[in-house]
C-alpha cells in the first residue's frame, strides 16, 4: 500500500507516503470542500497519488505546493490544476535535482525504504516537470465553497514558500515555514533574515492549530517554543548526514507511521 490516510478533523485528512523515512516524509493534506477538494503538497512521487485521492472523493481536485522541494512536489505533475508561487514556477517546470534540493547530503542518507520501493535509486531519482497552471501570492483567496483559505507568502525557507490561513478556525497549513522539528534555513535559496521575519509574522498571526509540511500537527504553545528557540540560535538543521545519523539512533523503525494521537486538531 503506497499511501495511508488518517482523518485529522472534519474535512481534513493526512495522506502519508509509505516507505519514506518518518522524519523526511512530507505531509500530504486532502481538504474536502463543497465545490472542489484541495490537495496541499504531493510527496516524492514514488507512487501515483491522484488515484489514491480520487478513490476518496467525487469532487474536482486542485493541487498546490507550499514550495518546490522534491519531497513536496514529486506528485504535482499528476494533477490538471497545479498551483504555487510564481517565484518557484521555473523550478517546477524544469526541476533539476539541485534546484529542488535533491543533492549533496540528501542523496547520501537512507530516506526511502528499499523494501517498499525497490525501484528507487538515489542516483537516478528525479522529479517529473509540473508547470504551474496558476499562481498564488499573498492575499489570494482559495474558496472551496464552504471553507476558505487566505494565501500567505512565507519566504525564507525558500523564496516561494506559501501557507494557507483559515481565519475562521484559526488553522494554518504552514508547509516548511514552521514544523515540529529542526528548521532548515541553509539551502541554496534560503534567506535567514527573510526567514526570521516570516517566523515573527507566524508567531503573531494568532493561529491556534498548525498543520505543517512534516511531523504531527501542533498548537500555539509549541509554535511559540519552536520559533523562540530558533530565534535564539538553536533548532536548526545544518548537516543532513549528521542529522540523519542522530535521527536514526533515536528511531527503532525510521519508516514506521508517526503517532498522531496527540496532534492538535482543527
């Protein structure tokens, strides 16, 4: 089974790409709406994603990526409606491995279970081009008919990082702008000063539930701790190989499902 689906709250499901290390696995969000469903991020593209989602809905699908990195954009090409920020449109249309940050240390760590995906080879893995069919930017509104999201431009981790803000439920789908783990600000197109501004904005947004790009969801108190720790010069990921070795030591099964029982719900 290439994917597992977890019901998180009313109309919101989490899809996990199985066979990907639990500290690397992107959270794929399926948000059901009256007029259409929204897919937020698409994983590494190791197995067909669209068919899995279509089996769970009769509504039209719109897919968006919070940013262009390989672990979030691998399945985007499967969808007819592909949305993202203009700053990363060229990368998604021409996704060279280095451009989607699949290079260096990331190719030297075991992020895919060879038993689950025997066809995967780090030296040949690549992203299928997925030219955007529409662009999203600060202030845009995505209205599903019975719920709406304001698009927030949250650069720093990458120049085109975006989030989805549901002011009614005080829920933020934050991508990799903030998640419950060591934050990443040292990529080729990261900007630490801009990232600090983005994190300050998130801290003051008033969100109470965070559905992020990795790891289980969390609440306002944990968000504050994560951001304050980062601002103090800690909670950053600088060396993927060292980070991987540390995570591997802490994990009895690095490909196991993560525990969502204590996650914040919207």
